């Protein structure tokens, strides 16, 4: 069972549809919008940020960013978080968990059967409650 404190392992920005994710650190998260310059950032959206555990990626032999996550974490079991729970990253940024991320058919473009393999392990979606700058290595706390 993971702890209530984890680490931010990677930050990735989606530059456009079907394009590889771009690592970025530090990065700016904008309140009720998402990751600055990310294709999926949208005011009012419940899907501003996608987080997934490094442990899940490693167990499936996936590279960081391969399943299009914005934030890769270590040390927190994201699937244990409830809708509405708050994660604090670094000293300023707070994310509100909105829902588990359901693996889509595009996962099978990465590897046959991956959509099914990721069921229940695809990470969580979140909304930016309070923005600010984050960097790889920042602590992540469950509030």
C-alpha cells in the first residue's frame, strides 16, 4: 500500500494529436486550465491533467510518456484515490482528482492488448485547483 507522500518523476506536454509527448521541467500548471501549452489544457474541463504511476509503466515495460500521461508519479497508488481528493505537488500546485482514466483503443496502437492490460491501472484524471510551477523531483502529498 503506497504512502501519502510520493515523488514527481516526469512532466510531459502533448504538442498535438498523435505526436510524441515532450518532457518539460519546470512546468507551469494554470488554475482551471491545465499544463501550459498542452494540447488538452481547457478551462472548465474535468480532464486537465493525466497522472500515472511509474510503477505501473515499469510493470508493463512502457516508457514514460508512452501512454500520454502529463505527470508520472512514484510512491503513491493513484487507483486508491477517490474522486474529489486533493494532491499537492511542490509547495503551490493542487490537483483535484476527477475520475479514473479509462484506457482507450489508442492504447492498442502502442501494443496489442494494452487497452485491456491497463484496465483499472491507467491512472487518474485531475483538474488544476491552484496553479504554479512544478519540477521533476517535487514531493506529491495527498491532502
